[in-house]
C-alpha cells in the first residue's frame, strides 16, 4: 500500500535525487526562522499538483503528514501555512524542479513491456501541449495568449513539448516556454538529447531538414510522418514495397540540388550536412473525419534496411505515437483537471508548477508501468485515474496544523 500512496512521490522522486538537485542549484536551506527546507518545498510543489483544487495549507497538511513515514518530514514540525509554502516555492524556483525532473525521469519500459520496444529500439514519441496559467500581468507578459485567428484565449498559456515512452506514457524529457514559442523551436534541445537506443516517432509538424539532421546525428532511429509538400523522389524500390529516397535542406536550390539528386541516384552518399538518405513507407488508413475516404500516410525513417524493421513494424510503431496523446490527456484532464487553470500567479512559480505536474505524472506512470510489466500486463490495462484516486485517498493528513 505504501507504493500506491503519496509515498509514490518518494519512491520515484527519492530524497537523494532531490538533494542532488538542490545542491546543484545552490538553494539549500536549513529550517531556521520558520523557513522550510528546500527538499520539503520540492515535495510540497508536487503535492500541490496532486491536489490542484485544495488550498496550499490543506495540501501541506496532507503531504507532510504522509511524508513523515519516509524520513522526508520531521513529525515534530507543524504543517506550514499557505504563505510559508509560497515563500518556500519562491526560494527554490523553477530551476530546482527542472533539475529534479532531469535526475528522476529515466526510462521505465523493459524489453517485455507491451508496446515498449521495436526489436532493440525503445519506442518514443515527441509531441506538444499547452496549459492555462493565471491571468496576471506578469504571466501575461511571460507566456502570452493565443492569437485571434486561433480563437483567442481568456488565460495566458504555457507551451510544453515532451518526449515520452509509448509503452508506459512516462515523459522522459521536456521543454517549457511561452505560447508564442513554436513546438518546433522548443523541440530543438530535445532532439539533441535523444538516446541512441531510441526509435523516435513524430508527426509531420515536427519535420524540417535541420531538425531531422539534428535528431539523426544523436544515433537514435527516427520514424516521422512526412509533410505532404515534401518531395521524396524514388531512388531504389525495395522488396517490401518501401523505397529509398533523399531529403534535402530546403535552403539548397537550383543546380546544387540537382547535383545532390544525381549523387543519390548513383548510389553514393550525399553531403550529410545538406541531404540524408531515408526509407519511405506509404500506406492508407480510413480518414477519421470520413470513413469512406482513405488518408495516405507517408513515413520517413533512418532504418533503411527492411531486414532491421519491416514496413508493417514501422507503421505500427508510428501509430504508437498516439500513446503520448494519452499521457498528455492524463496530465491535462485527470491530474490537473479539465478546464482548470494552474494556481501560480507569477512566471517562476508557474514554470516550477508545470515541472511539478510532469514529476507527479512520471511517478504514477512509472508505478503503473513497472507493476504492469511484473504482472505480464499491458500498462494500458491499468487505469491511470483509478491509481491517481488511490494515491489521493491515501494522503490522510497526519501532520498537525498550527493554531
């Protein structure tokens, strides 16, 4: 029962890792003059994300009482007031919460986790989403609103782009920024940090030759949907119905582009700084808007040898990308709550709160993923919402409130 409790935060986000992040950011505090230790402020920030509807002092009572059993909270201390929680959150800032996430968010899926791997590659996906923040002048200046063309928004919005395991929904890396910062821009540092054993899937909105080159240079395998306007000339038809093609930097035009095509058609490798050989998989599926119609899907992959991964395997892996949509929905609808706005009124607190949500989501996803794998189940068969309810119900609030 300890694992399916607020203790899940400590199981996944250990005190040692929190302390390492606190020390790296230089914000260690001792409990003097009523100041909360930095490590407690980290767990309180996560607690606020676990109970988004409750006042800060009530959350503090729930979380600190539950954490005392794990050596994170001194049972002799009184639960902090709302103002004390806010001050502690300000002292640690977003840098500590981000550093904790980077320390904690490691791969969860094992080789026998359903949907976790394609042969030797860990199946991953990259996608983005937005979160409403409090409508204060500070937040408005930092995050901005959606444009009128997109319908406008009553609240400022933060944008998040994350990389997640398709098998467990666990988000392993993320970048957060203002809404005006596009997903492709936020994705750039993520594409520089891919694992060499990953197969990264992505929708067509993420394609651009610089992004493709950057991601491929990490050594990760890629399987992305190609945008409709991308020219993919047939270089070599392959026996499985796929074919080799070449993607070229859009900045290359005219005679230089024709020279690159000629080089590729001759079977030679073009300059990797301006062009890359890819394998193209084409198939059609029923159109979601009109089942009578068929939608053509074109995938490009760095796995050019069909013996390493068949067209059918890669098509299935690409459609596993929708598992990250499930993870995003878990954050936005189940954990935060549909239509709810983040509680933080300043940008630093809002950034820290979002990292808190990502940490709590990771902790619960990791618990589900490991339990499902041990039981020989698909993690999708274990209800995220039910697990979340168990965690919330277990926080009995044994810490004493001050008078």
